[in-house]
């Protein structure tokens, strides 16, 4: 097991307009696993807690959010109880991380080649020539043509797609065991998105790097991931191997997500209603939007299912057609 | 059906002097009442320019723009302002266009105040009816944009655009920032508006995002229409190599359909990188020498399809799939 997240809980701290301190819980027991050499797709809507989960695991939460429970075991070590110094040694070395806004990752005052060299020398002693060679190699494997020339470019000279290629190169350059990528191709054109995902996929497979790709696009999961974890309301509501979950989704939210994929979408004018995210009610968080909800759903649903495929729903029937 | 909006051989130049480039190049387009026209193109293809031309927010360098049979190519700002309620737009990021200091009610009231003669009481009734139509709950009317998610705000953006009951509605990537359920909801609302007789132009970089509701699709590359046809025909048998590539780049949510797709070289070019000949030739897997010299013009293929590709005429425009 490469990464084993168990019952992760995160609270926001703050005061509402009435100046009463509140602690809304943002993650209510998130559990999932990333297996060595496999790619996990973490999907969900805005505000379901996908990015927050990644930040919590990597010790990058904003000051007003804090972990209040759970474990995140990376190769057996609990990341949530690790010192900052130890975490800093892991991040960017054994765990690569790609944040949502690629451009913000790059230092505007340093040429991209120098940034790729610096990323290596921060973590280990390396000869400059070797570091430069590795930088060019990884740039070229991310689809940057003439890497030696492009290494001299400033970040602002790059197209959005080239920025994203460099950001991925930065995350991969120290040969991590695990890569966490938050919407690695969001905002890019569709033909370049596919190019970049193809290259990333090859690189992860070739080096047997475990991947965790955060996305809103089930197409990305279906095409590039081995496992899927679906988040809703700060919980993983369904998880399992991609073929099983797509063929027989057990949670109503997973079924609803699949039904809204454009190629499956049967527009019955005005019938689809998204609805605002409900304020964490008791019981199942998806209850207010669920067509199949009953009185029983006021009680928090258990994780149903044995083995690899499981869903958090009273009525989940794993493996049923 | 009657044509609501039309572009006739419209060209648009951006930049000045030697940096001048054609953002749109002799584009012909029509949209009828009760029809959704999907316009698909990647960044730099000219989608947003096209939207600005349809609404006459900018004048074209050449060609004519028509709204309901009247030529609006060279109208004064004053005369155009009177037409603003009849042609409206929805933008990609509602947070960027909605005034954060106004409540949703005030945001919806603004177009009614500007473009209709309703009095305050009638406006109030109209807003309540409008809110119900776009699935906003009464409680949401008193909130400001900050308190609403992007998904809900885009409904407000749509509400503002349809408040004055326009003849023409143009949407520029309206679902790009939305969750999938919210995107589906918005498309459902567009289908309703279409059935009510509105002419709708729906733009996206992704064919899949327009496909569920578009009656026709026009594919734009470097400011030119490379293919146009009825949605079902175009999806079943894309003729232009670029349309084939776009469809192939869509990632189906079906793990059983992996692999085998067309891979293009490089990124979508910017208008100033335009070479002579066919604009798509530098990235086209099946380009020949003649594609680099002669620029193809849109030709009618069959009865219902226009394609701008030299190889289509002899039926050899299909790209073989690779793994």
C-alpha cells in the first residue's frame, strides 16, 4: 500500500456574521487507498473536499483549517503526524504535487530550466550538468520540443499548455513514488489536454509511480485511472476499480454523475436540477438531492461492500446489475 | 423557420500595422428561431470574437451582420443600444460579470429596467416568474453573488440574459466552470428556451459540451469554419480532419472504450502563426503538399454539410486511427 488514508477529518475554524465561533467540518471521515503503480481518480463536485483532502495529506492546509482526526499512511508513515521538516523532505521528492493553478507554481523570476535544476538540488547533491540533462529529459518526456532551448524561457513566455507541461516535469523530476495532481489539465484546450494526459500516463506507468488525479471529469477517470473514489459532502461515497464502478455504480450520486456525462445525457428539458450544496444535514449528505432517499437516510449510512468495491449508502448493492 | 441572426462573409482584424491578424476570415453563419447552433473551437479559433460580432459589440472589418433582416453592421451606438435587449449574452465566468454589490433580485431587475417598459410592480412579478423559470429559489433572490456558488451564479447570468426576452442568445463557454450536474441543468434550460422559439448560439472548446442540445454544429479553426452540419450527421461521420481530431480528443466516460485516438502535433496556433494554405495543415496528420499552398473554402458536401478541406472532395479525408 502506497498511500492509505483512513477516516481523515478536517474542520474550518471561523466566525460567522454573528461573531459566534463555528467549526464547520469540511471532511467527515475520508478513507481511500492508492496502490503502488496504480492510478486513483478522485472525483466530485465543487466543494466536495477533493483539493482539501490533498492539502490535508500534504500538510498544506490554510491556517484556518485543521486536521482533527484520521491517519494518512504513506509507505507506513503517518503524514498527519510528521514534523514540518520531514514533510518538506518528502514533498517534491518522494511525493510529487501539482496544484490546480499551474502558473502559480512557477517562480516568475527564474528561467524554467533553472527551476528544474533547483528542484533537484534542494533534495539531494547533484552535479549541475547531470541536473541539467535530467531537466531536459523530463521536459522532453512531457512533450516540450527543443527542451534545451525552452529551458532558457521565462515562465511568462510559455503558453498555458507549456506551463502545465513544465509544472508536471517539476513534480516528476525527483522520481517520486506518488504523484498527486489536482486538475492537471483544467482550462486547457481539449486536444492539448489529451496530449498531456497521454504523456503523464506513460510516465507514471513506465516508472511505476502511484498516481492520485483529482478531477471533475469522469472521462479522465475512465480513460486513465485504475481506481476511482467518488467524493460527496466531505466523504468518499463510493470507491473501487474503474471497470466495476463504471459498469455497476452502487451509489446514487455516482449514477447521477455518470448520467450527466455529455455523451450519456438525454436532455429532458428542464428535468435535471443540480441544486445548491446542502448544509451538512444529519445522515447521508446526498439525501436532499437523492431520488431514492427514504426515511432511513436520516441515519448516517454505513460503508457497504466487501473487498475492493464499496459504497456509503444504505441501499447499495455491490455488483448488482 | 425564420433566420434571426446572420453573418455574411464577415472578417475581423485584430492588432495594428504589421501585427494585424485576421481573427475571423470570411465567415458565413446563420441561426434560426427555435434553433441551437453549437460553435466549437479551441483557444484562438475566434469564438469570443464571433460572439462580439453577433451582438455587434465590435464592428467587422468586412462583411455584414444582420439581426432579424435588418443590417446592423454600421449602426450608431445609440441605435444599437435600443437593440441590446433583443440580443444578449452569457459569459464563461459569471463571477467576473455580476456586480458583487447587487442582490440577485437587483441583478435580474437591471435588464428589465433597461430594456422593458414594466413598472416596479410588474418588474417584481416578472422577476419572480423569471426566477422560477431558471430554477432559482425565492430565498436566493436576496443573496449577493458572494453567497452563491458558480453553478447558481451562472443561472443568474442566464436569467439576466433572457429577462428582456431576446430573439438571439449567445453563450460563450457557459458550462466550462460548472459541475456536470449544473452543466446538464443549464443545457436543459437552453433546450426549453429553444423550444420557446429563441435563436441560440452556444460556444465551447469541447464538442461534447454542446452536443446534447445543439441542432447544428459549426467547427471553427483559426477564424474559419472548417465544417458545419446537423449535429447527428457531424458526430456520426466527421469529414474534416480537425473535426475528427476534436471528437477523438473527447474522453468518453467508459473504460471499455480506451486507447485508439487521433493525436495531433503541437498546440492550437494563434492567429499570428497562420501560414498560407489550409490553416490546419501544420497539425493535420494527412496533409499533403497542395494543402500548404491552396487554401480550401467551405464546400457543400451532400445536401446539408459544408466542409473546407481539399481531401474531402475525393472522399479521402478520414484519418486512420493509431493506438
